[in-house]
């Protein structure tokens, strides 16, 4: 009998000490690195905003998480969480000893691993430092980790990490993210019922998701509120009103990307600045984009694209009719133009002329079909859209809109790869005018007049003068006259600010500032360079206004606002451009086939790109009716009537002598 008593006592002591022995074994047998929780740096969502503070997109990798400091978290959320998950949280050292023993007894009784009650600290450890496997060894490690965490962190720090780490369903990590997602509210604006919904979610995010199982979710929230009432943490009135509340839940997504081309471009810029954790670093990027104009640009480009497809179908039908007639008449030489319409695409970029701030970027007619950004990455020849730079050089050297240019055909001989070559350029209209005013030469995009102007100025002299515009890859031959260099629409937009910004070129900007952890780590710096005088630039603007009013850019015009610009069409209609501006906004439109094959023969810059430009400015007037509509005339501009038409001169581009004498006499008579 005495032996039995000793045996029972020994077993009892062993049974009592065994858990502590096991704990001691795991405590000394394993390394317990808690730095991941102590130095808690979870992947955070970055946010991109437009110029008006509207959210463009949330950008993240795997985990969509907005961080909330403990100070941001309402005390009611803490109370609700502790009430339903861990009532003794503020008293225990990281583990609930009673719960641990109950878990051990369950294991012994069941003969297999089952889940025991976990403290908030243990849940945090399980989510970050351990797996979710149901093994006794994992449970023991969890307890040890929890004790160590409680020694290293305050209760408030543990709660902060928990509420930012836990998954709340619907792709939302952290309670701040879930608050924005489910209720479109800041944490401070949540009702008690909404808080209860959120703190009740982590137990089973899919089951309790209010977007999927609203009634079940409300039931779980009610249990949270009831528990708070039982503990005496809320009064009867609060309990009653909260139990009856049925909050509105949103089933949309915070990951919605409202301007994918902008997001891609921001990502490229961030990388170029050495910021490689853009999708996990929790940055706030404030851009120059106007979301309303961005949407207007998308619609405008699509409008012109659809029109081009419709014309292409008409061209094809007419060609087939002509082919049929040719075959009937025995004409075997007639050929139908082979155009791959599926390759047609376009791009549009719009900027604030004075600051260079990019207001809209559209890199293709449909991002879902092609995410390649032709507006910033495409390299195409501007064709005649480059001519204004040549004419600006001439104006800066004293030419005016009234200066006569030679518009006649000429054959140019040159050597290429040791072989004698001949070049006989033509006008688009396949005619020539003899002598033509500079204004008319540019308004109607006369190739021969432009080439002869280049010869008159001198190729080397022109080449040196063009350097002030910062244009890259200029060809050092007469092909310069026809815009044969390559550039992106955004690059052309930069160069065109020389006209739209009264002689001052500004560097395009997409990002205003970048913030991280409430600190500004980048702020844009405006870069500007004066390349010509306001008077000389305005003379060019006056000519480009006529391009829109009565020249090759007539389809780009919009009633109620002054617009200036230039069409561009390269050889065989490979590229079609319209580059232009209003008194405050500059816009470049490009269309062409992605494989560099020709479009239909009649698809010029005015016909294809002009309508997109026009439609865009119609949107501008609708969205911003107060926008500036007339160009300012700089001091120093002299207005003279020649053949009943206005012409503009300056101290550099002087009026014709006869007109000057007439004007002086008229002034004296007056």
C-alpha cells in the first residue's frame, strides 16, 4: 500500500513537472529569433494620387496593407478585440497558463493534436513566426515565443502589430485596410457594429466575410458586442443600438487601377530613382495627372481610332470595287493596298504648357490588349510635325510670316555607300507654287518650301541653331527638313513647349512628390530653359493657329477656344501626328501601325490624329469651362494688315518697309 502511494505521488509529481520539463527542453534546444516581430516591417501598400488628391491606384505585392499606428486605432477596437479574443490580455505574460494545461489535457485525452485557446500574442506569433500546423511541438514553441515577445514589446506594441498583420478577408491585410475596403471609412469614423464586424473576422475570414455571408457576419459581430456588454464595457443603450444596426458593406476592391498607364510609368520612374520596394514600401506618390483629363484622353483616342477603323473598312470596300472594275476592263496592273488594320494603335500625352506637369498619358487604345506605353516608350518619326522648329529658327533669324519662300522642285545629288544617289522631293499635293509666304508654306505643310528654306539658312547653321531645343538624334542632312529623326510623343511634347510656353522649354513632370512614413523623400524641381523670345514664339503660334483654322489641321479645331498646332505624316503614311496646344494645355497625338507598315494612303496626321486632339479639347471645355481660351499677345508684337489679313512682326522679324511707311502715315493722319 505504501509502495502504491509513493508510485501515485511520483506519477503526480512527474505529471505536474512534465509540462515544465518539456518547456525547458524546447526553451534551450531551439533558437528563438523574435527580431521579425520586434523590428516589425510588413510589406505595405503604396498609393498613387492625381493632382487633386483623388486615388489612382493602390500598388502592392501579394499583401494589400495600410499601416495604422496604435495612436490611430480607436480604443473601442481594442476593447472589442480583447473582449472576444483574449479577455486577460493585459494581465497574462503572453500565455494563458490555464489554457495551456487545458490544451495538454485535450491532447492526452484525444490522443492527437487539437487546437487549444490562444492569446492575442500567440496568434500574432503563429501568423508571423510559425506555421499553422496542429502539433504539440509547435504549440510549445508558440508559448515560448509569446513569452519572449511580451518581454521585448509593450502590450500596445503587440496590439499594433496584431491589428496590422492579421488577414481580414477580401484581400485586406490589417484593420485599416479592411476599414477602407468594407466600409470606405477611416478607423476613427467606424461605428461600434462595424468595429465588431472587423474584430470578429480573423477567426474565419471567409466564413465571416460580410461581402459573402452578411447574416453570419452580423451574428459574429453581435457576439462581440454581447461579450462587451457582459463585461460591462458598454452600456445598455449602446448595446441595444449596436445590435440593431445593419451597416452598409462595399463589395468593391481597393486594388482597382483607375489609370494603368500612369501606374506603370510611376513604377518605372520610382525604379529609376533607386526605389526598388515601390510595391511593398508604403509610399504615397502624388502625381501631376488629372484623372478627369486622363479619362477624357482615353475616350478621345478611342473615338479617333474607331473612326479610323470605319474609314479603313470603307477604303477596303472601294478598293475591291476598283479591283473588280479593273479586272473587268482587263487592267492587270491595279493593286489593292494591303493594310493590316489589326496593327493600328495610338497614343496621347497632354501637359500643362507652363509647368510641364503631365495631365494625361494614354499609351494605347486599349490597355488590356496592349500595355506597351507608346506615349513614353514608342520611338517614331514626327514627319512634318517637326517643321515648326525649322521655321522658328528662321523667325529667330529675322524671317516673318510674310517672308517669301521658294516652293519649286529641285533634284539633290548625294553619295551613299559609295554610290551616287538622287533625291527629288515632292509636296503632298504634288504641285509647287513658285514663291509662297512663310506662313502659307507652313500652314499647308509645303515640303519643297521647307527644304529650300533649309538650304537658304544653311544646313550647318540650322543644325547648330536647332541644338537649343535639346532635340536628340538630329540627322545631319536634308532629311532633317522632313522630320526623319525618332522620338516619343512625350519627347515631342517637351520640345513643343518652346511654342506653347512663349519660348521657354520645360521638362515634363509626372511626380509632384513622394512621401514615406510621413516624410517627403522627393519633390519635383521645375526645369526650364528659354530658347527664343516671347515675341518670336508668338509669331510661330500665330502661324500654327492658321494651321488649325484653315490648313492641314482643320480637323483639330474646336469652337470656342484658340488652338495652334501642326500635323505630321511620314513617308507612305507610316506615322500620323497632331502636335498642338491651347493657351494653357499642350497635347500630342500619334497614330500608326505597330509593325511600322503603312496605313491607308489618305490617313494623314490631320485625318487620323486631328479628331482625337479635337475631341480631347471638347472634353477640356466641358470639364473646365473656365479654362483660358485666348492666347496672350506679348509686348513688342507689331500687328500689320497685308492684303486685308493680319500679320505679326517684332523688332527682330520686321514688317515690310512699305507697310511700315503706310502705317506711320496713317498714324500721323489719325
